[in-house]
């Protein structure tokens, strides 16, 4: 079941949810003889969607690796989720695929999930084939879907086929590459080849000529032959479009009905004949310089693109052999952490089934278990090699929730379980926020976090509660104020005494030095949480000894860590200490630390204190007809619209939105648009909080402190 590198075809199926990827794969496996009967999503018996969570939801949630032998080649197939909540599964699958199969729903056209995956197809420079699926749907519209694909993805999208009839009567496909019509029996399967009807010849010839031109344009010798003879032979045509597909100069379009088993065989034949093998793909650039080619005669390097945890098994690692050959018992060095791993067993995956093999060659996909140190994004090499594959980059989280448990004793168990899931899912992040005093879970959407919650309950028997996280506000001042503060404490023996005269004011780059004082020492430092503290020591005549500078700064920093308004971090403040008093016996570090803290707090309150809130840049892509509702919702969130533009048949909205107004935004957007929109968000800056909002926040903090 292993194969030579030249006989491998690694394809990943991508597309919006409900485009029919899983059903199409089931048909491909059936057509290739990998399975004896086709399962269905509704019947919960497909090779791909094989987890309890997927059966419960009726959707693909995880990527799944399968294979089928077709003619003389081995097709490795990866199924991926359609919801952008699980974009991590898409990115990792694309990393190891050599061809992307982008599945479109013939009734719905190009949907937002397809827009999302296309960005990653372009980023990885992956050859792509479009499949307009569900041609048997009553509302199937090939021409409309094709036109949308061309609008969004460009003129390189070129049809190879079109349906002779679509909708509930769909049973025939006209193939302009082979200039033949495939007519299928009522239950699908192997078609009968027929002549193209006379009424369709003009359209088929036009499509065929477009394919000939693409082939000729991508091979100099073929161009000369085309000009000389006016056409190309079938072999020449195949040669030219093979080059065009590999160079991403041609994105062919096929039509299928995965449900009725119509068109999948021709698609597989095209993948077999035209799609590139790993050895035909460009050499892969390495993170630490140089490059690597899929050479089975080279030393061994593998890349782990996905890890999962299974009960009774432990860690399961999915990988691609990038060079050489891998055999059970091989010892490889992890380039990411220097640890040695012994690969005790290797398998090829057929959904949840794992079939042991004795060897995998460069370009093949495989599975191993119980690696001690290997995780997603790790490169493993034969000893002596220094290769490190460029890591996969995953998008910023779009949702954050504070998490808790029903009992304190369960919290440690919960965090331990979450860290296990975090190792499997690079788009999930667990944050222990000392600033917010909460444990924050970051993810791609509410569905993403809900499924994590379900996994925790089923696999780890721990329940997780969600709450809106606190916001990382910042405190600053817009004015200037002085304060005199004396700390004095006497309780028998030596006491505590420290007096400080301090000025605080807003700090900004390039401001003039303080006036009316003698500057003895100046220190401007970057704060760990952003912004700056400018500290000026202006004591003359020994009113306060220099040895107390450290204690005074410590007292100021204590107040800045938990600001006077809401307990949030303070930033961009200049503090000038210009006078004070000390006692020869009672003054000490703690006295001046407390005096500095009290003086800072008093002056801060008198210097026009102001809250700052985190502002995020939000980019939304939505259908034109939903733009008004999306804009209306943004206005309720104190958003400032910074731009609008058309992108294909979608509207792109750019807005600056306070983080405090983005709770549950993903769920709201999905509800407004029927799941046809996507958004991304990224921290932009801190801005002043409106007065009425600040009053409410300060009030709530005071009540919380009293409680």
C-alpha cells in the first residue's frame, strides 16, 4: 500500500459547510474500491466524519486522512471542515497537500467559507481544481456559480466540463477536454460515453479551444505547434495543462453529484493524469535557510502537521515524509527541541482505521503514535541533518471567554485538560491572566469553544462554564496635579516615617523637562503592559536620601499596576519627586514606599484621570444584501466605520470597535447573515473611554471593591 513518490497524489478537499465534501469523498473511495458500499452523513457511517461529535452535529469538525488506489497511483485525500471556526484544520491540511480540490455548492454558489480557504490556497501557492458539486439539487445553477468563481478567483478559473442538464434530472456531463458526453445510469456509477449533441458543439468547441490555448501558452514548444497546426494532440494537451495547473496558471472546473455518484470518476482520472505528484512540486524553503525536495534517495525528514489525543492510545501524530524513506524503528531528531524520537510504528490512515506499513517514501502521508516530544509544526530529521520547515501560521483568535468550574477542585483538572487540547489545536489558546485575575480561553468562534466544552465533558469528565472576560482597560491622566503625603506610624521602639512631595502629569514623547525644579536623575522606562513611566528625581539639600529612590519607585509602580480608578494598569505618566522629609531613625524603605503610593494616588485623582479602552480593527466580509444589517449592528457597538469596499460579490467593511463591545460578535454576525459572513479582528490601539462609560465602569469597580 506504499507507493513511489512519482505515483502519489496528495489532495485536500476544501469548501464552505454543506458543499458536499464528505459525500464526494465517500463516492471517490467507493469508485476506487477502497470501500464496498457508500455511507452517508445522515447515516453516520462515512469514512471521514467518524467521531461522536461529528455524528452529533452532522458536520465535519476535524480533518481526516484517507487514501484510495486509482489506476497506478495512490491518492491521499484529506477532508476538512467548512466552518471557519475550525480554520486550523484547513491550514494544517493545506500545508501537506499538493493539490486543493475546492468544492462549490451548485445551489449556493461561492460562499464565504470558500473565500476564506482561498486566501490560504494562494498563500501556500497550491494548484487548485474547482468542483461544482450537487448538480442534482433542484436549485443548481452551473452558470451562476461559474461566473461567481471567475469574479472572485480570476480569469484562470476555466471550465473543463459543464452539465448537459442540471437539477433533479441531472444525468449527463459534457467534457470539453476529451470532447465527449458522459451519460450516467439513474443510480450513478460508470457512465456511457456518447457523442456531444449537435446543439452543444459550438459551446463545447469554444471551451475546448480555451483549454488548448492555456496548454500552448505554458509550453513554448506547444505554442509553436499550435500556431503551425491549429490544434494540439491529446498528449500535448495533457502536457500543457499539467504545467499550467502546477504553476497555478489554470484552475479547472469540474461538475459532480457526490450524492448520485456522477462525475467523481472523471475527477479522479484528471487528478491521476494531470495533478502534480510531490516530486513535481517546487522545493520547499526551510526556516533555517536552504530548501528540501521530495527525494526518496535523500536522508529522512518528516513534518508533523497535526496531533490528536485518543483514549487508550495517547498522542497520535499525522505527518508527511518530506525526504528519504521512513521505517518502523527509525530514530529521528526533533529540530524544534533537540529531542530524539524513536518511531516505533507507522501507519496509513483510512479515516479512523490505521493500517500498519513497513515503509513510507518521500511525499507520502502517514500516522504514528506515542511520540514523547513531537507536536504539530515540528520537523524530525535523521541524525546529523539541520532542517527545519517553516511553521504554519494561524489566525488571531476572534472570541475570548473567561472560564470557571462548578467547584474550585475541578479548576486544576480543567486547565490540565485544556492544555492537552491546546497542543492538538493551534487555534486554541489558554491564558492565565494575572491582570484580569481570570483564566481566558481564546478561540475562533462560539461553535469552536462550545465543541471544546463538549470534549471536556465527554473525554475528561469536567464541566466548563463561560463568562464574558474582563477588559484590559488602561488608566492615565490628562492634567497635572501636586500632592504632599506623609506616612507616619509609631508603635513603640522605632516607627515609620516618610514624607513625599510629588507632581504627576500626562507623559508624551518629546515633551519638555519639568520646570521650576533641579533635575538630579531622569529615568524613562517602557512598562511591561505598554506605555511609559517617566520618573524625575529632583530632591536637593538632602531632604530625602538617594538610597530611597528604589523604594519610592516601587510604591509608584504598585499604584500603577492597580490603578486608582478601576484597578487597571496605568501608563504614560510623568512623576516628579521634588521635596519631602525623612527621619534619622524612623525612615526606611517601607515608609517611603507607602508614602510614594499614597502621594501618587492623591495626585492621580486630581490630575483629570481618564480610562483608556482597547480598540480592535475588525474586517467583515458579508453579502451585499446583509450590509445594512451588519452596519446597523456595528453602530450599536460604538464602532467607527473606517472603510468599505467591494471584494468579488461581497462587501468588505472595516471598522474600529472597542473590545468591550465585541462580546459574542461572531454569533451575532452568523445570525444576521445566515452564516454567510466572516470577520477577523486585531488589536489596534488604546483610546479614551467616553465619559458616561467611564462613570459606569468606575462605579461598578467601587461596588465590587466594597463587596
